[in-house]
C-alpha cells in the first residue's frame, strides 16, 4: 500500500520533537505523520479477509476499539503505537 511506510516511520521518529517544541519548520515531522496515518486508514478500511496475518495484539485492539465506539482517527492514532509495542 505504501512502499515508503518504514521510511516514513523513521523520518517521523527522527523529527517528531519538532511538533512538540513548535519548531518553525515542522513539515519534516508532519509530512511523514500524514502519510503514515493515510496508509493506516486505507489499511483499516480493507475487509479483514484482505488483510490476513495481523498480529493478535493489533486485531484485538482494533476489535475492542470498535466495540467501544471509537472513531476512525482515534483508532489510527492508538494503533500506530501498538506496532511499536510489538517490537
């Protein structure tokens, strides 16, 4: 879906401090963050039959969040952290 996803995560990790410290040129952090969220949104919109092999943690969290009535943007943000926990 996004061949540069890994590099987007790396760029965001390197530059996310710019957002927290309100650095004038935050696009180095915001641009990869936007691409990451867009990719995850596209992924989560796929039927589960088209995204097999997800880790138990990810599928369980997604199901629980949907049962709680969480909105899509919140599910996306929470799940970006879940992949890091798996590492």
